């Protein structure tokens, strides 16, 4: 898979030289940055201007963005995404959808955004990573690339780690424990030490369901629960189980 990034700060993406995602670069995927500043409209390096009609801040101008995206080989451009607060909010289903593409081009906005005409002519989709404000689209792009790369074969050594992540089945993961068995008078749940795999899996499934119900009830409403899961929630709400 090819990731193309339009940005005014290519150096930010050196973060992918570290961690498990770094193992996938040049193996499972490639990452190329295209510096919008290289296409400034004058000798002063101008790439932004005040918005027509007034308003706060500056906007990235369409010409530098256009020239930057034309630097990408036509066959490598693929699906073009603008990281934007106006976009549809990212979720795991969208991550999996994007991970099936051969090429993805990400537009990183700055200042107060980018000229709408560039969006109209060159962007296929706008995506938001959440209802909050950041200083640039680079950080949103990093989140998106990381989440997609995890789903590419060979990036994560243990495929089950990806398949069982939070949101992979629409639910949150339950609590997890490691050594020591007792920490500040708190013990690891006995079932996890039992060696009974069927009981352990049942415990994890129950805790995942309850954790989601308590912390993200909005997710529960989006998942088609089995009769067994519905019964578990009913029993928990009536305090028959802990």
C-alpha cells in the first residue's frame, strides 16, 4: 500500500521510524511526503492568505495544494482524503475499508483550513478523527496511517492481536492483568489463573460487553447483540452477576 501525504511539515512523519509500524515501511507499505511549501506562489514562500469575506486566521491557498498533488504519480494517487473537522468521524469499519486500498493520499490542513475549491476538485472524502481541535492535520494523518498499517498483513507479528483489539467486533476490550498476581492488595481475578480456557474466554467476553455498556453505551446500540449477550446484560443490570 502507498501512503502519499501533502503537508507543510514533512519532518513530523519521522515518527514512523519508530515502533512496530516502522517494521512495515518498505515491506508492507510505503510512505511519501510532498511538501506544499515547495510550491509557494512567490519568493516570500507564501502558501496561505486571508479568507475572502473576513474571518479569523489564514487559509491554505489552492494553487500550492494543486501543484503538490500533481507531484504524485497519477497511478499512485489513489483515494484522496482531507483530514477535516467537517468529515465523517473515523471508526474501525472505515479503517478496515481504507486498508484494502492500494494507494491513499492524505491532505494535511493547517491554519483555519484550505480553500474549498481544492476540496471540490481534488478530494474524494473528508475524515475527522474526533470532535476536538488540533493545530494541524498531520497529527490526524498519523493516527489514520497507524490504524490502517496495523491491519496490513505482516505489520503486527500476532494477527490475533489485531483481530481482538477494541472495536474489532464493535465492542471495547475488558480489563487485562499481568504479573505480579497481587499488586497493592489487589489480586488478579482467579478465573484468569485457572487454566480453564473456555471459562477464561467467557469471562473476557462478559467483561468486554459490560465495559462497553458502562463506558460506551453508544457502541452497544450499533452492535447486533446475540440472545446470550442480551441475557448477560439483563443479568448484570439486575446485579445477578458481577
